[in-house]
C-alpha cells in the first residue's frame, strides 16, 4: 500500500514524519529497522510528506513487522530535518498488519474469531450471579 499517513497543514509547508515503536526507538530509513535514537542520525529518521496542493499531506508508511507504532509529523524549519523541528501533528498509534494499516473490518474479524473460539471452549451459557451482598 501507499499513502497511509495523511495530515492537514498549511499549504506549501515542508513536512515529514517519524515512526516510533513501543520502546521509543525510531525507524531508520537507512537501516530499514528501528534503532535507539541518536541525535547525529536525525536525518535518517524522516519520511517525506507530499503536499497535494491543497494543504493535505500524504506519505507512505515504511515496511515494518506487524504491531502498534506511533507516528508524529514535523514542520521542517531549515534545509534538512533537525532535532529542533516542531511537531505539528501526532497521528497517534497505527496498528500495522505488516503490509497495511489495520482497518475496523480487521478488528471486527478478530473479535468474531475470538468469540467463536470462546464459544468452542465454553459452549454452555455462562452462570449469572444475581446474589446481592449487603
């Protein structure tokens, strides 16, 4: 897939985003892997966002293993990404399947599968406790 990351911002800006895993490591576009943040490698952590001439910016999520990742968009102030660039949008968590962002349909399928497994393991109706304690 492509263009999974979308944000709105002032038209004509230079924006990019960074991806972080649950331990705070940054995605390196050079090594195509997560690594512990190193200030000197800041230029390796940016993924370009393209202005679609309307103030709508899009970018492609990197190929990573499935999991939950955190995406933050930055306004590039100078000629290259810097640690002093200001975050302009937190897109928050992305649940990644390994090839695409997990959709609501995927989540519903997971819930349905879990319910079916639970029904197979516990086929009888649950006992409901109605006793009131005083």
